[in-house]
């Protein structure tokens, strides 16, 4: 079967889990050079798109050489870059676009179109609540690293946060501890709201819209402004690719490494789970599995085969 596009997660998939420096958007984690070169080579023939829990500011420099679409913060916003052929993008037809988003960064980044999967009012108000949760953690639990994920907006709208303890030696023991702390922090913020102008009624309404993403063995927990999924982001990307005449006959590969990839795995033709750390035992709903160190070889094999995928290919790795 011929492959017509590749959609991939970023951290833990294109970049090994342990290379990531938590809580710092300027972290030194990068895609290995051989893998980046291979992805760039592939992007000259078929589209490569990214769906990640990270934000655009974190992702752009790391994937701009090969990705034409970047879906950020678990798909809350999806941004289309100039190299996807900006003349074909018709943003006026996108009912989920919001002029409040990204206008302040258009001159710096080559963005042609953006889609929102979550209501802007929810994002704006839950940014306030997420900041309260961050303050609670930073004061009481300094061993947990907090990563903030911002939307591309004129305001500093916080779309999600990650509570991360991957720097700790014992991931398993700390997992239970941190999950209990997260529950405690949400309860504390619920009972003692402060530092905002929202009425109590509105505060509780928006607080209930928060979405907590847990993982079986990964050393972090995510809290998002609202329910979102990589499956919805996948649909958004496919819809746009079809508009842009990328609807040639063929199959799509999705690469991922954690439970938040399962909603995309279920929708794709060829689902491949990537393992970059033997301590991780995620519950993946994928058809195939591949060790991270073999990913570049697999993709190069795909190029050699003129993007023809077969079951026997996976047996080689």
C-alpha cells in the first residue's frame, strides 16, 4: 500500500523522552540529525504533519524544516504554514478561526491559517484558572516541574500545563504521589478561588471544563483548558489536506508513544507506536510497535520502497 502522508507526535516519538528538559520551553531537546534529515527528505515527496501536546512556540523551530501543519496543545489549535501552499488556503471558510489568535505573531512566523477546536471564551477564562493551579504547585511542590503551554494569541492565554517529574529517579512511586497532589490542587483551587475577576458561579463553571490527561507509566500529567484530543486534531488536518488536493489514493501513517495518541491511532490507516524508554509501558491502541532507534531506518526504508508500505517491512525492525 502506498503512503500519502505521515502524521506524528513529537516528544517521545521524534525525540526520546529522556532528552527532554521539563518545564523549559527553551529546552535543548532536539530531533537527532539523521532523523531530521530523513524527515526533511520525505517532506519533499509527501506531507508530514505534527500533532503534539506541546505549544507552537516550543514546536516551531524543531519541526519547521519538514512539517507543513502543526497541531498544538493536544489539537486545541492547528496552524498551517506557508510551505503547504498558502494560495490554496481559504481561511474565510474556517468557522473555527478566531481573529483574536496569532495576529501578534504573523509577522514572525509564516502562518497562513489556524483552526480552534475549543471555544475561545473557555480558553480565555480557563487560562486564569490554570494560572491559579500553577501558583499552587510552585509554592507547595517545587520538585514538580511545571511546563506552561500558551496559545498563539495577543494575550498570554494558557491552554494547558504539564506537571512533570521525569527528573526524579523513581518514576513509579512519584506517579501515585503526584496524581494525589493534582487532585488536592484542583480541590484547593475549587474551594479557595482567588486572583481573578470571575464571579464564583463562572469560576466553577469554567473549572469543570478542565481536562486532565493521565498516563499509565509516563512521568507527567497534563491539565488542559478543555476537552481536546489528537483524534479531533487528526480530523482537522485530514480535512485541510483534502482541500489542498492531498487526497491522492494512499494510506496515512501515524506515529505516537503515549495514551494521548490513542484517539488518533483509532482513525489512521497504519498506526505505529514508538518506544524510546524501556521504563515506559503505555497502553497503546496501535497495530505496530517500533523502537525509537529504528525509526530513522524504517523511514529510510520507506523512501527506498518509493513509499510502498507492507507488513513485511515491520518484521525487519
